[in-house]
C-alpha cells in the first residue's frame, strides 16, 4: 500500500516561493494563472492491510513530524487499500 | 551557572557560542552531543545556530526529535532557562516550546547581514539591562526567519508581552510584527533569529552582540 501525503501552507500564510512561480508563469504568457501555492508531496511505502488503521497512523505521522500544523495543512491518500 | 550548548548534526555556531560564553563571559560551558540523554548538570541550555539535519523537511523539524531534546523539554518544563539562536529558535518552535513558526524569508533569499534590533515586551530574565530606546546592531544569517503565528496566537503573544525583540527600522524577512525574538508564557524559554555570539568582541566590529548576549545569559 502506498500513502501519498500532500502538505500545503494554510490559507492566509504568505508563500513567497509560490508568488515567484506565479510571476514567472505570467512572464511566460500564462496570464490565466491566478495564484500559485507550493507544497510538499511525500510518498510512503506501507505494508498491505487495513486502510483505516494505516490512515490513522499516517495522520499521526503528519501531526508529529511531516507537517507543522501551526502553518501547514495535510491531506492523505491511500493507494492499494483493501 | 553552567551553560550547556547542544550540538546537532549540522549545527555550526556551537563553537562560537562556546567561545563567547567561556572566554568572553568567563562562564563554565560544555558542548552536549544531541545523542546524549544528559545535560551535564547545565543550569542554562543553548540551542545554537546552524542547519541541523540539513534543514530537511522543515528547519528544526528533525532535530526536535533528537534524543537530548527529551531532556531539554523536561528541563524547560521544570523552569530551566533555554535559549535558541537562529536554528535553535526554529527547533524550539518545532518542539512546541515556543509559539509560532519560522518560514521562508519573504524575499526568498538567504540573508547574511547586520540588522538593527530593539528590545521589547515584558521584563524578562533574557532582556534585563537592555535599553528600550537603544538600537542593537546584530548579524542575521538565515533563509527561514519570517516569524509567523495565527491571529489569535499573535494577540495572545503581544498581550502577554512575549515579543522580546523586534527588527527596528527595516524588517528584513517579512516577520509578522517585525518579530525577531520571543519568550514563552512561563518566561524561561526564549528564541531569536539574530546572532549575538557573532559580534561579542571588538575584533568583530562592534560589541552590541556582547551587550545582548550578556542580557540573554542574565549576567
């Protein structure tokens, strides 16, 4: 089973790197782009088994280490869950 | 008073801090390797600057789980004084010992230069003897120094006078409220982004770092 973790800055937290990408896209002619927010993508290999239990473990990992919940949100997707 | 300076893999201001505490202030001091479960009977703990664990994931995110941090947290909970400088400040916020977080500089660049700092907040063991009207010139050296805290946390922090230092005149990294250093509610854990250990001797330009570091140590 694979867990995919997406970590994003909370809305309202300034993302200067996202701003730079946004301005670069505009320079390249992609005027349709509104705002750009950068985040992190983390892939975790897990043993096959109970999806709910795995999800609970991954969320614990997010709260403890993978995300800083003071400034970041996280979202977990499981692939290959039974 | 004995000062313990924690060394994480990637710390790079540990020896400077040791030198200043020992040779400038004449205090007994020791380095403490992060794998240890013992603070060497230190009465004051410093988490120095650097790039612990290569700043992987987030600055300070991995260092906060180093074995010695169990002892640092317990020491802080007992009221022991803990100071974080730069990366040490980041580690203390990651560990939840200080409120808020330190994010990528608003200008997205590493900043290595002097800033002007002013002491603020309620009277504390870390800022006694510092003038409220003076400007202290201290070096900064960081990529992730933009202090951030949510609105409610910010109100609380300002309300309790927990902002110990602010950038005066210009705000180099976009920190909320120009916050450069904070203290916890109990008053025994503090962190700041500038490096007082880097200008604590005449040969290094000015002695403002010495003045600020002396206050931080309570000497």
